C-alpha cells in the first residue's frame, strides 16, 4: 500500500511565501497548499528562478483564505509571515489543527516560539534559525526569484515526541543538511536581521529629521560603512552576553564576525559589499520632491525593531543582562516607527 503524500500548508504570501511554496511544490515531493488573505491574486502554477539559471515550476494543490479548507488535511503548517501576523494566524488555524500536525515558522526571531508555546501547548513546533533562502517576488502570485541558498540549515523543535524525525523531514523537504538545535532560544534569538538591519539603519539615519532630503536612494549593503560594522559588532557582543545568561549551547549561534568570516569592522564591511545575493538591494526610502527620505513604514522598521530587536532586549531585561547599545538602537527605531496601533 502506498504511503499518502505529505501535505504542507504555507501561510502567508510574501517573498518567502512565494519561494518556499514554489520550491516545495516543485522539488519537495509533497502536496502544497497556500493559506492567504488574497487567494484571488494567486495562480496555482508558480515559477521560481534560481541563481544557477534553473527555473523551478510548482503547482499548488489549493489556494484559499479559509483555514478550515486546508489546515485539517495538513501534516505540516509553515508560517511565512511578519511578526505582527503570527499570533493572529495561530489563533486562526488553531481550531482546525490535528493533534499530530507540526506547526513551524520560516522566521523564528520575530516571536514565533513565544507565541506558539502559549497558544498551542500540545502541538509539535519547529522554527528555522535562519531563513533557507534569500527571496524576492517578481510577479505577485505567479513568479519569484530565489536569490541565494543556505549551505546548511538549523532548526529548533519543541513539544514533539520525536524531534529527530521532524528534523529529518525538514532536511528532506528543503534538500539541505539540517542540524537540530538544543532549544528554541537558539532559533528565537538571532543576530541576523534583528541586529543586522537596525545597525545599518541607525548609522544612516540617526541624525535625520523632518526636512532632510537625500539626493539618492542608497544601496543598503553595497554602500555599507565601517561605522555600521562597528555598531553591529558592539550589538553582537551584548547579544552574546544574553546568550551566556540563557546558557545557550556554545557555537549554536555564530558571532557576526564568524558568520561573515571576518575579523574586524573593515573586513566585515568588505564581506557585506561582496555578497552576490545582496547586490542591488536598496535602502528603504520614499521618493519626495528633491530626492528621498527614510521609509519608516518599511518592514526593515515595522518587523526588525518591534518583532526582532525588541524581543532580544526584553529577554535581556528579564534575565538582568545590561545591553545599553541594543537599547539605544531599539529606542531610536521605535521612536521613528509609524504609530499604527498594531
């Protein structure tokens, strides 16, 4: 008797939602459905371009806004969405989850485990330490670009009877060697985007005020500065002070310098300039008369400060770890964010 094909439900339709859904549908050997607020904008056939010129084509099994239509059949649910949507989505899918369905997040550093452990106390949970792909949507609901792969992946698994089995399944789906982390802190607390983006934004615009207009839209990584590298390294040192207080396993999270194979601020700057997948990425700015101003509505602000850096600072405060540099950058970012009431 043939084993039923694995059913995966992707929640969210952003850059990563496009690429993950298309990749798994094309290569994962599973049925892939999509839960999105805008099903009418999607086509079942997804085209994903890759760095080596290969084009992946995947067909989605179902596209819907109704959780009851896809969640009961799902063996695995994967959230590909911003931090502010996580709690709402978990509450939306909770009534329809089977007991054995695993729920995970492609991004763990925006509060996924803290929310999921509270809301789904008996559900198997998993989350990636770093996203598997660098992704960009090219035609919404139809096509996206997979700009870069990670050579290895790391996942945290909680509340699962067999953590190794779930790890092996993720490794198979993403066709990438995948290591199992010791606990969810090793995925929930990261020095990736929650430190990387704020350090650059702060050094670019800490002195910005109403009326200042910049002549061009700056390249985010290719124009990265030593000042930003120095700040990032200082933030990372405080971050590791927190990890030691939490007794996170040494080596489970590489330092910024180790991750980017650098030794100091200038070498880190050169490394960030050289990464092919970062080429052409512009800083979040809005065109105005005479030039550009910072776009404080960008996900660089609305995601990485309140649902990334703030989580790190909250954990530091809870465990009595002094983080003055992290706090200063967080306070600046929050002060400049739009007050939307979210």
